[in-house]
């Protein structure tokens, strides 16, 4: 199988390149093809002739999207549609990586794949529009939504917490937002399996279990052996430009349908900690 990955230089893209084995995989960063430009996308797809395209490229600065709305929609909506058009023209299958931010966070039970989209932020709206435009162009595409992504390839929550814990006696972390932390390595493996299973439609792919950011931070600090105290606080104490979903747990039923297991977030975090360079903070 021939696979082309857009967004290969990102946190998830790097792990897709690390874990994907047994197939011919081509990595494309933004310098290789700007997904905002259809001609660049079409040329890249024509050159690589993939059976599957994985679109992990996105503008993911949630707060930055609020002040750069045009850029958010250009990348996350128009860019996604451009890749879908190129996939359709070439006869390739497409897996697009999306987010829990397409929901409003008002639920009290895990979101199913067919739950109506109701984004509250510019980032969420741009990703929701990207999903819709992809499915209009390529009905058999696979949309893989995930949440609270962390990994070794870029800035992420555990890295931030570890750096703060190394310099402060205590830190305060919000305890009124709940979701499922997801290790980029585990998501990359799930995406590989979804492509091999010829998946289509919307699939939710996260590590198992749920917690608040406070609970997540507590476990990070505990595993690090730091003496830093983690204290709970509320979202209103840390105002941000973009609203955060209070609840964004995604139901695993759609992924279970493909018999693709995901480890617990605690297991994933332990592996992330074990795999960090020994000199890292």
C-alpha cells in the first residue's frame, strides 16, 4: 500500500512516520505542499500516487485561531477540501484527523460519532467545516476525531507541566474540564490500522478512560517524582481567548467496530514518560 501523509512534521505526523511499517510511506510537510493551494496539493498527490492519504496538517493554535480566523479556515476548511478534491481526482482514499472541539462540551456522557456538531470556538468551527466539506466531496472518507493529544514531537500538556513542576513548589490546574488524554504514538497506530481496514465515516480515536486536566497533571507529576504540589482550580481563573469544552470525552464505540484497541491514558502516559530523553526536564 502507498501512503502519503500531509502534515508529517507535526507532533502526530512525526509519529505516523515512526510507527508506519510495511507500506510505502511519503511524508509531506508544509514546505513540500501548502494545503491552502490546490495546485500544490494536486501535484504532490499526482507525484506520490497514494492508495491512502492521511491529512494530519492543521492550524491547531486554539487561541491563535480566534485572532487569525482567516488563516484557521484557510488551513482547516479550505485546505481539507483541497486534499479531498485531490484524493477524489486520483482515486485515493482519505483519512482526515479532526478534533473534539467540533462539539460544544455541554454533554455529560461520551460523544458518539454521529452527535451533531456544535463548535464554540473559531478552531472548532474551522475543523467542523473541514469535516463537512470533505464528506461532501468524498463521501467514503474517514474522519478520525481525537482529543487532548500529547507526544514527544512538539509542545504538549505533559511537557508544559513537567517544566513548571521543575521550577515551582506548586502549580494550579483546572479541574472543571474533562476529556481523554491521547498519546500521539497510539493514535498513529490506530490511524494505520484504520487505513488498512479500509475505514470510512466518522471514527473517534482516543486513549481509554477520562480525567480532568488537574487529574492528568497530578499523574504527570507523580510519575516524574517531583515534589511539586498540584492544586485544583477553575476555568474562570485562567481566561483564554477561545472557550474550552467543559466535557469532551469521545465514545470508543466507532473505533471498537473495527476491533482496534487503544490503551488507557495512564498506560500511555507511563510510556511517554519512559520514552522521554533522560536529560529532559
